[in-house]
C-alpha cells in the first residue's frame, strides 16, 4: 500500500501524479487537487479546469481576473 501525501491515508488504491518531474502519491482526486491545483488569485478557489493565466497569475474566470484589474482575458476565445 502507499500513503497519501495530503491526508496520510495508507490506501491499496493509491495512485501517483507526476508534476514538474516530481512524483506525488494520493488516495483520491480530491487530495491531488488540494495539493497540486493552482488557486484563483482573486477568490481563492482551486482551479480544476483550464482557468486563465496572465504573467504567472492564475484566475478561475474572466470575472475574477477583472476583479484584480487584469483586462483582455476571456473565458472562451
């Protein structure tokens, strides 16, 4: 069995995600999202979908980007 790096659960169905060359072990997608997904710079929500990025800053949507004064990003282009 393998131990989840987020919650510490020792689980027989744990899986690994490799990100930036480093392997991470989790027992659920929820734990993987909590550990690896970027957060919106405006509202703080975890970005599970594509999100938006400007100069290394992440946003969950156009509304949040504009809330931080970032113009020109669109949810759908």
